[in-house]
C-alpha cells in the first residue's frame, strides 16, 4: 500500500517521546531523579497492584533485543572478515553455513566481559568501546568523503558542510 511505512523505525521516536511525556505527566522531576528505574516508579503510581507488569515487559523487551544482538554480532564479524579483516573469522561450517569462528570469538569476548564483578565498570567499558567505534567510523566516512569524493556510495546523506 502506498503511503504506508514498511518499517517500524519512524514510530520509534514517536513512542519514545510519548513515553517521556507520560513520565513527566505522572512524576515530578525530583521523583524521576531519585528513582532507580523511572518506568517502574511510573507503573507503581499508575497501575497499583498491576505494577509488576512493567518490569516483566521490560525484561521481555531486553531478552528480545539481546537475542537480536547475539544473532547479528557474529554476522558482523563474518562480513568484516569476508571483506579482508581477520580472514580466520570468515570461515563457515560445511553443514549449517554458520560463521563458527566468529561465534567462538564473540563467546570468548563475552566470557571476558563476564569476568568483572562490577557491573558499572562493565557498562562504562562497553559504552566507551562502542563510542570509540562509532567515532572512528564517522571519522573514516568523513575522511573518505573529502579525500575520495568520487567513490560510489550506496547511501549518501547531504551534510551541512561541503
């Protein structure tokens, strides 16, 4: 059908903004700052004895998100290896065509992350590493855009700078 979005992505920011507006309508800023989990505090005020449903829904959402991340991470390593980065990770099993070396590599990294007993240190470390990867990717894209403007790009976004 024309005019209808085929992707849920345009709805994500709308739902996010509406959730935050509902939090602000029910909770004071002081209550939000003192809360360990704003959605749980919100559900306690809104739903009364049905309040435990919010942590349950958050847990289900987290498991779904983690499942998607687990399924795609090994493919990212695999595709990177197929494009010339660490050729060892590009191997697949003969019977199932799964990137077994990439899965083992991610398993080892996950076990290393689990070796810390301080969850806040792990969160800080993961956020820092992810931010550095994003920074390097953006810097590389901008560098290639200025030094090699004639390269074919499947997606080109107009920047505010030339």
